[in-house]
C-alpha cells in the first residue's frame, strides 16, 4: 500500500511546481505585454514626431542669388563649370574665387 503521507507530499510538490510554473508563465506574459505596450508607445511617438515635422517644420535652404556680373568677370573658369559648382555648393578654387570676390565687393559697398 501506498503511504498516504507520501502521496500528500508528492501531491503538494506537484501542486507547488504547477503554481511555480504558472507564476513564471504569468510573469512572462506580463513582460511580453509590457514590451508590446512600450513598442506601441514608441511607434505612436514616432508617428507624432513625423506629423509635427510634416506640419510645422518646413526648413528650406536659403536661396542664394548669384551675382551674374561677378560670374562673368571670373573669366579663368568656364561659366557652366562655375555655375554647377556653386549650385552643388562644392568647395574648390572656382567657388572660393567667387565667394572671396563677392565678399570683397560687399565690403567695398558698405564703406562710406
């Protein structure tokens, strides 16, 4: 015959293991749910940021008006090369020449 005390002990151990496993499952489910909630919040924040940027932030590069007379005075670089370099905001001798001469012209214009 089986010992009733042993059966009760085995039954309690089994019940305890089931409880332990179910509490682990519950914790795991809670962690998964928390991760999903955080992910949803992050997605909502990203969408909100995108909408704000689309609605209110419309930054545009300032349009630079090129001095055509000054460009025509720079004869040692081909005109189309200089215009392409200025449009692409390249840093080279041609654009440096244009900007330095432009700066010199502006400083002379402000001298009284």
